C-alpha cells in the first residue's frame, strides 16, 4: 500500500506533469481551479498522440505518484484504448487527450477563468 508522503497538491501536480513530459506528451497545461470548483485544486490537461501514448502517460503518472508522493488515483475513467482518459487524485485531476479529443472538449477554454500554473518541460539533452 502506498504511504502518503504529505506533499502539497502543487507538488503532486508537478510530479504528474513531469511524468507526462517524460513520455513525450505535449501541450501540458496546469489550471488552478481552487476558486472555481469546490471538489479539486488543479486540472492537469495533457495531449498524447495516440492510444498507446495515452496508456504510457497514465501508467507513468500513476507509477511516479505512488513512488514519489505515495498516492494513488481515487478514480479513473475513460478508456486507455480511447481518445481520452481521466485520473482523479482528489486534490487534482489529470485529463489526457488525443488531439481531436482535446479540440472537441476544449477544457482549457471551459475553465479559462482559472489561472494557469507555469510548467516548463525539462530540456531534452539530445536536442540540437
């Protein structure tokens, strides 16, 4: 059983964003929805290019959250084989979309009153 390591919501959000970035996810947006929604603090919205990448991103986030924060998702929905998946950790929710799903649902715009939290992907040491 995972032992909660007492990290803040934002620290756990950054673990999720970095795990997604490690799996080459794109357009990672973190929205602070604390003042708009009473059930969670942050949304992490991520784009993955295909079903396999969605599954890889979801697995990486879950593994890193267990290992680094000691938390597991309370609920997951959406098909890992589909164009969207959701992981609810309670104090933050991760949405992973294929590009067409992200364009269709436009969560970034639905919650555009929410301030975004800066996230800079780690530099790729192999990039030229």
